[in-house]
């Protein structure tokens, strides 16, 4: 443990040192107290970026329905 480890507690919505709540109840470690204080904003920014990443766009159109006479047709594909 170092004096430069800070965490954001999800239970208490507070910044705390290493000797705080259980690990599964917090985010971190962060290098500074200020970084830990902005942890939820950073999570929000990353979630927003991920949700808008075209590589993970779940709202994409469904693939076209294939007919049995199409060579790409597979009866086991759902």
C-alpha cells in the first residue's frame, strides 16, 4: 500500500484511502484524491463511448433472411 492510492466507495459515495471499505464496494485505485473523486464521471464517459462505438452497436439492422435456394443458407443458423 502506498499513500498515493485512493478509492471511490460506491456504498458511501466518498473518496477513501486504501484502508476503507471492501474492494468489491469501490472503484480504484487512483493516483490522486481528485482522480478518485471524479471516478463516477470517468465511468460515465467510458460507458458513453462504449455504447456509441460502432463495433459494438447492438441496434444494427438484422441480417437479411436467406432462402433455402441461396448457397449461404444454413438450416442450423437459427
